[in-house]
């Protein structure tokens, strides 16, 4: 999360990946830059907290999930799951998170709660 806050795209590229290791080691540079730029935009925050975790991802002995909440500059708070996994090298990398859970960072906060208005 520090790399996101610092807008350090090179660091993000070394922290995100999969079994093959960090994406910076195997992904085409143009595609990698595009992806980590999107990650930085969606994950940008003024603060964050780990809500819970780590919990083991069912059926995946080398992956764990955390629920994280970020606080955005516009006053919105967004919670989302993020999965970390161990690469063959043994390093822990950000394996996945769902951009859809983060909402559009350029829009106003999503309404909270459910139900109908009186």
C-alpha cells in the first residue's frame, strides 16, 4: 500500500505477480505499465487498514486473503479483499484483487445500506 501511496509504479510491478514470480520479470513492459497504472489509480488512498486476515484461500495452500479498507481523498471508504500468494521463489506477491469491488475512484461515494426510502 505504501508503493501505491508513493505512486511507485516500479515497486508495484515487483510486488504483483503469480507463480512465475513478480510481473516485472515476465510481463511485456507496455502491458505491465498499463496495468500497474490502473492499480495505482484504483488503490490510491490517504489511509488504509487491514479489516481482517490473513485467512487461507480454500483449496490454495500457498494463498491468503486479507480484507482491506482504503480511505480516499474524496472522503469515501472502500473495503475489498486482496489475495497474496507465494511464488516459486518463496516471495509473497499480490496475487489478485477485484477492481469492481473498488468502484470508480473518480465518482462520488457509493450509497451505503439497502432498502427503500420512506
